[in-house]
């Protein structure tokens, strides 16, 4: 498994991965069962500067070291590059969930975030998405900010992330 920044031309690869998610996974992650990313969402995910926006992908490798298949993606986004807080999201293809890939990817993303001055990750998750909640709880000081309309808003303080 290789964890690396997404490549600028990877919009189609990301879109193909999104289509492989089950309806249940899309509902847990995106609060909808739609089957495609919107073009502006794809642009947002692949146009990364590493400071304001960063998307990391988890890629399986062939025996010869060449890339075989991207199976997960996680990203942070902050409007203001001077802010110490960023929104975070993650998705892992169904066939590869519960293997530790999401955890490895989120911890790598947290290291990158800390390196550019981000100390808090915030986001939204479906209240029934217990896997993501457990993942976030293992990253540091996790707290639920609120629950509204089947959406849980959370915050994770990265200063105390245990790697």
C-alpha cells in the first residue's frame, strides 16, 4: 500500500472510485446515494496545494512496484490558509474497509495537516457511521459539536494525536 498525494489529472480515477462505492457507503459518507461527483467537486479534490487543500490516496501496488488500484482517499480543506482548522473527509472502497487503510490514510493526512499549521480537523458524518467515529476517536481529542437532520458535526484536536 502506497499513501501519496493525488495527481492533478486523477479526476477520472476519483470518479471511477466513487462509482464503485455501494449505495450504503455513499449515504454514510456523502448523505446521498447519487452515483457521480459533480465537476466542481472533482476539481476541488484534485487541485491541491498542500496548504489549503490536500487529498491523499491509498494505492495498492503490483509486485513490480507499479500502481494497481486506488482504494481510498482522504482530504482536508481550509478556506483561509492562515486558519488552524480544516474540514476533513475520507472514503474507502467497500471491499477494502475495515483493513486499517482508512486509519493509515487519516494519520498520514493528520501529519501533513500539522506540518502546515492545522491543529483541528472538523467535518460532518452520518450518525450511523460508527467506523468513521471510531477512527476519529483514535486520532486525538474528538468531540461531537452537534447533531442536526441526520448529520453529526465533529471536531478532532490534532495536538494530541497518538501515532
